[in-house]
C-alpha cells in the first residue's frame, strides 16, 4: 500500500492543486489510496486475520514522466479524480490540468522529464 501523500510528490501536488479549485467541496480521490500508510494499524489487521511474522517493508521507486504536461494528463485524466472534478464543475477540468502542469514543473522541474520518488509498503507475512 502507498505511504503518505507527503512522501509521494506527484500525488501530493495533484491533490493540493485539485483541492485549491474546490475549497468548499474538495475532490478526495487521492486521499483513499494513501489512507493506509499506518503500518502498525495494517500489521494489526493482518495479525487479527491470522497472519504471523508480519513485516512491513518500505519500497521506494522512481516515478518518471516525459514532461509536466504528460504527468498532469495522467494524474488527472487517468484517474477517477477527473470524474469528481467534472461532477463539481465540468468546465474546470482543463484549468485544473493546466494548474497541475505548472505546479509539477515548478516543484519537480520540466527539463529532461519529471522524476520523483514513489513510496509504498509491501507486507511480508505468513499464514500458519
């Protein structure tokens, strides 16, 4: 499962950008997949389900995109957050995508492509 939003810059920037357009009713899609970063809690659930030797292993990989524009398109149009944006205000979708492109480029650069760490946890466990 994913680590926190704060350790995954692509998604953190996307979430912050989208939320800034809808302060009264923010789209919360990206909060869901990043809501299980508490490894102690998840380890407890696995133990309660009968698993033993539960070991959360942090995994970090480089996420890359050829450009801020490509990343923005994938992070918005390639996820259910696009539907949440359209549901709130359909005409905002291009503006959110453009703002995200600017924000990604400002924080991560846009020269030879974007690169950022993606962090998650893999759980190693056994069931007797």
